[in-house]
C-alpha cells in the first residue's frame, strides 16, 4: 500500500488549495479514504472522510462549508479542495485508509496559510 500526497504550499488567508492523494497497492475503489491534519504542537485530527463509492462524506465541524473531499476511482486518487483558508488551517495534511486491521498513511503535505 502506498499513499502519496501532493498539492500543499503557502497561501494567503482566504485563498484555496487542492490536495491530492495518489493510492496504489490495493483495490482503491473498495475502501473509504480520509484526510487528517496535524498542526504544530497539536494532535492529529480527522478532517474529512469519504466512502468507497464516494456517496457519503463526513467533515470536521471546523472545515464544514469550506472543504470538500472527493475521489476518482478511475485514477485511484482522493482530493481535498480547501477554500476560504484560515491561518488555523496550517498543518501537515495526511491521507489514510483502513484495510483489514491495519491503517495506512502517506507522508503528508504541508499547507501553510499566512499573510
């Protein structure tokens, strides 16, 4: 299993970023996917999750209405569209999945929101 995040960077408050996570080594379309984030000095928190077919999504209260999770099962990729970004969204963003009894993680991509 391999998960590779990309799309992070530096953006001003109010701006947008689109994160991608390319998955390989498993049947991507059979598993739910999630995005987590970890800010400096804070614990890792769940940001959003999406069901295997993309029909069901869930969001942390702090990002509802601003972030959108989606997936393309033909490209084995999950996305996180982040709009109206705030300085408190600054974090390393990770994608993750559970397969059997194991959870798998990418190495993360850093999103920095600063003026």
